[in-house]
C-alpha cells in the first residue's frame, strides 16, 4: 500500500508546475488567445470590406425581382442565366459574334421569359406540363456541353412540341378540300399576257415557268406547288394572290395576269441621268441621279415621259424603289467610279453630261410588284392533308393561341428592367 501511495505522489510531483512555470504558461495562453482574437477581427474587417461589396454589387442584384407574370416572379439571376444560354446558342449553334446580336438580346430574352411563362401557365390549364425529369432526359439525348446552359430554352421547346402533339393535333382535320396549283411570277402585264397566250396554244407550264418565272418558292423552281389545303399557299409561301384565285377557280382554269403589289423579286431596272463631272485629289467625280423601277416595261414608260419633258425628280419620288435616293428625287450626289452602281458604270463613264440611259437590268437588287399566272391543275374535295401541311397549320394555331394570351386582360405582365440593368445583365452573361 505504501509503495502504491508513493508512486502516485511521485507522478503528481512530476506533473505539478511551480508558480513561475504556471505564470509563464498562462501568459503564453493569453497571448495566443489575443492573437486569435486579432486574427478573427482582421478577417472580419477584410471580409466585411470585400464581402460587403460582393453582397451589394453581386448577390443582392441577382436576387432582385425583374419580371412578373401573374403570380410568378423571375430574378435577375434567372434573367442572366437565360441571356447566357441564348448567347451561347447564337455563338455555338449559329457561329455569330456578340456584336451581331448583343443589341437585341436583352429585349429578346425579356420577351422570351414573359411569353414562355404565359404559355407554361396556360398549358398547365390544359393539363400539359414539362417536368424537370423530362428536361434532364432531353439534355442527355443532346449530349452537348451546351445542354445544361440550354435547360430553360429546351424546356420551352419541349412544351411547344407537347402543345402541338397533344392539343393542336386534334384541332386540324386529317382531310380537307385541296387544290393542285402551278404558278409563275412575271415582270409586267404585257409579258404575262404574252406567256399566257403561249400556254393556251399548248406550251408547257413547267418549262415556261422554269425559264421565265421570278418566284423561287416552288420546290423545283418550275412553278409546281403541288397539292395544298387553304392556308398553305398564303401562310407558308406568302402567295395570297395565288391562293385566292386557286380556291375560287375550277380544275383546268388558267388565270388572267394577276397583279401582286407586295411580292418581291430579285430584279430591277435603272434609269440614270449623268448630270456633270468634276475632279478632286482622289480622282474623277460624277454627279448622277437615278431611279430603280420594277420592270423593263415600266422603265421604258418612265423614260418616254422624261423625254417628253416631265421632271426627273418628281417621277423618281413617285416611282423609284431606291429608298436611299428616292426622297431626294433620285439624286445620288457626287460619286467616285467605285461608288457607282456596278451596272451603271459603263454608261456613266462614257456618257456626256445631260445624257439619259436606256433601262439597265440589275439582278443584284430587290424590287416589289409583279404579275402571276396561276393554273389550277386539279381539285379534290376531301383529300388527305400531308404531314408537312398539318404541321404548318398546327403551328399557325399555336401562334394565334399565344397571341391571345398577350391580349387576355386576366394576364398581368410586369417588367421592372431598366436599360441600365439590361446592360449590366448582358455584361454578366457575356462574361464581363
């Protein structure tokens, strides 16, 4: 027992500190606590300086509400994410640099968010939704680094497809009255009348259209548009004049020349007047005025009026389709040789001051107006609608339905985005 007690006392003695040692250890611990407190204080101060700026300039703006659609709010962070995704689509899918789209992107994405949310809410009312799992599965199928950023755009695409397949699919009939139509677009009424006479005498429509027609909408470029129900020629091809005639005529009918004032064509005719010539340090200068007309026939008629004494400026203001000079009476100003419309160079360089050109054809310009010849090949009252036509008609209904959501007074849409916020968000989205 004594041995055990002695060992215990010895161990206590070994670990026991004298007063000097104890004081020294306490001082060290005190200093360590002081350094720890000072360190924490410094970190807190620096963190407050840096973190406070981040909190104010980054965190808070990203959480700010910028768009509301009925009872759904969207933050700046969401807006920036969609901006970034759409910019990546422009760059990686379409190969465009930011300079090509950055000016329109903020407004475009603002509208996209508002419209997609309107559609999502209305589609939910029809029992049509897109789950997160469906979006994730679609991302896996894409197998692209872009897919995750594209998530919200992809969700919208899936919703649109569901609306087409599950709702509007039932709005379009499987069969309808259809017409098989051929059509060609020509410059002038006299040319159209001449071609029509040839067709009546037995000329082949496709051959004539392939050689002469200015339209580029028919699949083979020979004027054969095939079978379509009402709404396709006008909606998909923009041929309202053609469709109106086709669905009012009988099988085998050939139209008279039908004027279409809105149809564009890749041809025009210049009338140019060379006024005077001068010279500067860069070389010869030519003062020119000109007008662009829609057909050779019109150009000849205007030229005759000019030679009869009518005023060039007045006629240019009334008839010219060259917007840049039209309001100035066709005055193109003083031009160097390289500034002259290429097809007019030969005339200008070789003409005497005061000379008026003959009509000069130009295949590099676009003019409006032309005359249609339309042939109704056949008519069927109850023909199966093609898949392509049904898809187009469904998308037409979808667009009408979407437009109606904007017009619905029960829908409340608010955007709180300022121009400054849009610029800030765009900079964040583009990596600034």
